[in-house]
C-alpha cells in the first residue's frame, strides 16, 4: 500500500499539484485524501482509477510501479516543448521570469475552469 501512495505523492510533486487539488478533482473532502496517507490505505478501485486519470498515469503503474513502455516518457520532450525551449533561449532573464509567470497564470486559470471530470468547463456569454 505504501508504494501506491508513494507513487501518488511522486506524481503530485512532478505535476506541481497538491492533495487538495486531487480532492477537488475527485469531488471528495481534503480530509478523505489526507486520511489515505495517514492510515496507509488505498482508496476504492474506482477512486484509484480516477486518481490515475488525474495524474495521467496508468492504474497499473500506481499499483505495481510497472511503466507502460508504449507511452511517452515524462522526460521525453514533445516538439512543442523543444520549440518553446529553443525560442526562449534568446530571451533576457527578466523576460524568462515574465514568461514563467504567464505560464503559471494560465495553469491556474485552467485548474480554476476544470470541472470535476478534469475537462474544461465551457462558459458561454449571454
């Protein structure tokens, strides 16, 4: 059980997100999520599957640690990421800080708009 929770913590850390964010995604109280870690218990199978979805990993990985080799590694950069690095290389340090601030703002906006199922909620103007 500890390995499951350890991998959940590692993935939360990797995504720079929190147990509270996970609780919001699962539509459960923060205390529920915290209790899994305090009591070293694995949540019900359907909830564990939702956790895997939130973390963008397989349930098999969370339970066994076995990685699906058919999926792209987290350390492998997409073409977009490579291009972003290339384009940002020539920026002044203060411009890089501004770019990172913008990215953080967009991530926070995305999280605020994300519904319980992790999808963006579309809001139409009346």
